[in-house]
C-alpha cells in the first residue's frame, strides 16, 4: 500500500490538503516523528503564513526529508511549502530553507497589492513539460494567496505574473512545488494532486 506523509509543523491547513488528496484518490498519513518517514512513498509539505514558521521543522525533520529526497522519494511543497524547498526567503533571512532548489524567495515588489489573493494563470516555461502538469492546459487559473514568491530558475516548470513573474510550479527531479493551493483550485488543482500521486506510485514500483 502506498503511503504519502503529510508533514504537520503547525503552519498549514492540513484538513483541506487532506481532503484534496482524498479527492485525488489518496489518503495521507501524518507522521509523529522524523523516523516515521522511512518507507513513505512520497512526502507533502504544506504551509501558509510567515516563512519563520518553517523553523518548526527541526534539524531531525530536515535531515529525514533530505535523506528521503536523496533516496528518490517524491516531495511536494504547497504554497509556503514550495518556498521552503529553496535556500531561504527575504521574509525571514535567518531561517534556512531545505535548499533542494537553488535560490531565495522574495517579496512581491511595490506598488503591487500584497498579499496576492485570488485566481491567476499558469504559463508553462520553455523547458521539457513537467509530469506534475500533465492534462493542465496553459493559461489554467489556480487560487493563490501569498506575499512572497520563488524566483524563476531552471527548476521552474510554470510561472505566473502578478506585476512580476514568479515560479508557480517547480520541478527538480523528484522535488516538486506549487505556489498556489491545488486543494482550493477546482478540478485542475485536483488534477495536479492526482499527477503527484501517480508520480509517487510510478517511482515506488
């Protein structure tokens, strides 16, 4: 049986994420210790709010997640979870990210209204398409709520424009992230969760 770990560090709406994955055909397990990540088919790191909240992911959790990633376990970051995949953020300069993707997150610049809340479009970048976006058409709108964003780097599979371009989907091997909330983005958001479940199954066969 495939088991997907949903990391609870006190900064995410786990109930809505869990419901989204149930709609995608998967049930999530919330581990109570880093050692419980061993043998997981995939890992999901959600999150909302301030980047400093990620400091609750202690060294034990960070190391366990990093080891799983090195072993090929798929990892998905959602919203703040995507930003945590990077090296850090201007929002909390002294708090390190996972560092699985090079770069630092930045505040959406003035005179833009922040937080950026509402529906906005995904535009695939000119790189090989991401399996996370299979069946999701260019220009599809997703639901966003954030004030900080990740830079457009080689890992960026789709960007979104809100005054400036930022990475809205990242794909770096077995490390994936979405800046929006797929669990709140109607059928297209559920399709992305279904794609991640399928990726998790295919890499653990």
